[in-house]
C-alpha cells in the first residue's frame, strides 16, 4: 500500500494529531482553505478538540467548510452531520456564516443534491475539469462504506455527478453525498479510522484481498495518496 499510515494509541490521540495538522494547513494556506468533513464519531472528537484547543489559534475566517455527506433530516435532528459539527465546533469558533456551506438535509434530496453541486462548482477552483478541495476528511464504516457510498452502491464511485442521493442499506435513510470522482480529485484525503469494529474490514483493505473490491473505502484508498490516521485497535 503506497498510502501513509499513521497509528496512534487511541481515538483521542488520533484526533489531537489531525487537529494539529489541520491547524497548520489552514493557517499556512495562501487564501481560503477548502475543507469537506464527514459525520460520525471520530470527527466529533476531532471537532471537540479543535473547539477546546484551537478556537483562538486557527484563522477560522480562512476556512471554507463543506460536508462530505448529510443525512436527510432537519439540521436540529441528532442524526444531522451539520448539527453535530455545529454543536461540537462551529458554535465555539469565530467562523463567518458565509464560510459555511451545509447540505440542507431538510430539503427534497434530489433538488438539494443539484443545489449543493452548484455551490461547490461556484466556490472551488478546478483541477482536471473538476472542483478540487484542499482536504477531504473521510471516515470508514464497519462495512467499508465511506461518505454515503455503501457496498451496495459502488457505482457512486464513478458517476459523473459530483453529488448524489444515496440510501443507507439498513435503515433506508436517504443521504446526500459527494461521489467518488470529486473525492478522488481532492488535493489531499485523510481517512480517520478508529475502533476495533473496523479491524476486520481494514485488514482486507490493507492486505489488498479480493473481497476488498466490494468496499468503497478500498477503491478511494487504492486510487489516491489518501493518508490513514488509525488507532491501535484498528491495526490489532
Ligand atoms: C456519516 C459519515 C460516514 C462516516 C462513517 C464512519 O454521515 O455517517 O460521513 O461515512 O464517516 O460511517 O463513522 P464513525 O466515525 O462514526 O465510525
């Protein structure tokens, strides 16, 4: 695997390391830093760390913040990725409202996917004829999904739209997600993977075995220089 693997003692230390790297990247960038973040547990700890330790250290007005995916719920719902980010981070830091580009999970999903794609195209610069983020933070589910690209909708890795509507395979919950082409076009990708429930799937990816081909995360990792930030429980 050509991808860099960073291993930490636990989730907290993983989050602390990514927070420090992120802070340097945002402050160092000439102009705006375009970041897309995921939902879930790992980023929550990262956001809390940023709020506690970096509220005054990061030049937040340089950050243009987007989401990798959103659950189709109200922003106040406990399932909302925006809501989680708002509570853990945004309400504690001086980021201008106009720098926040949330996916409106409360709107009609198909219409919102088009609107969100437009927002990305209007704001980001283009590389390879596609908008490009400076950094995309991804997580990985126990089933190998990343963003809201699940093993049963692998085609979203290659569709031409950069934003699409997806469905959670178990709950049927609709999601709006970045697709593979724009994820792979990001200048940098960090995967945050922690906890022993991910060990089995991670091993398949790391060992590059045949079954890994059903795992969306595998395809993103394999096609890019994505760096992986994991804790010891994942490595086993
Ligand atoms: C979401 C995500 C999703 C997430 C993984 C890992 O909205 O659920 O963006 O892709 O990154 O499910 O989540 P955890 O960090 O909670 O394990």
